[in-house]
C-alpha cells in the first residue's frame, strides 16, 4: 500500500470503508492513520495491511483520532499484531484514541502502557523502547509452545 491510500472493501453487497493512511516515518517505523469503524465488516482490511507491515516493523504507531468504533474482531487484529511484534522485540503504540474506543481497550487491558494521548508521548516511548532494544535491555518475548 502506498502512503495515503484508502482501503475500501465490499461486504455482502454493500461497500464499507476504512481509510488507512500509511507512512514510513523512518526505516522500519510506520505510522498508520485510521478513519472509520473497525468492525466485523472492516477488520480484515486492516489485518491485510498489517500483514505487510508487521513482519518488517520495529515499531507501529496507530493514530486512532478518527476511529469511532471497534468490535471484538478489531481488537483481535490489534492483539495479533502486538503479539507478533513483541515476539521480535518490536512494539505498537496507539495515539489519540477516542473515549468510547479507549474504554474498550481499557476494559481488555491487553494494550497496557502503549496507549497515548499524543504523538509526542508515543515518540518518547518509542525512543526509549528502541534504545532498549539496541542496547539489549529489551529482548524478544518467547511464547511457550
């Protein structure tokens, strides 16, 4: 996907839109700006884009300012990306999360400290995280078989 592309899908004869703008901020650090709902009809569009980015990313920043709703399928998409990233000592951060969406993430607690109010806060976190990886303080998480 090229930066600033939109992803539009078709579900049961109706068009559903989830706008996804992708930028590589620096090598292996991606910024995704999402607009719309991440629900049963659109989660696969996001999952498809993440499949292309997650394997090569050190960090992904998801700007959620224009996400108005997230379903369990949307949560699952974030969870899978987070697990895959952490297995390689990489990370994901969510910024500008709307209160109704924030409540969903807070109730599941799986994003932990990776929810931020601003890009500046996320950048501080990522700088510390990437420094820790480079200095060997942060190791890949090994999941039990």
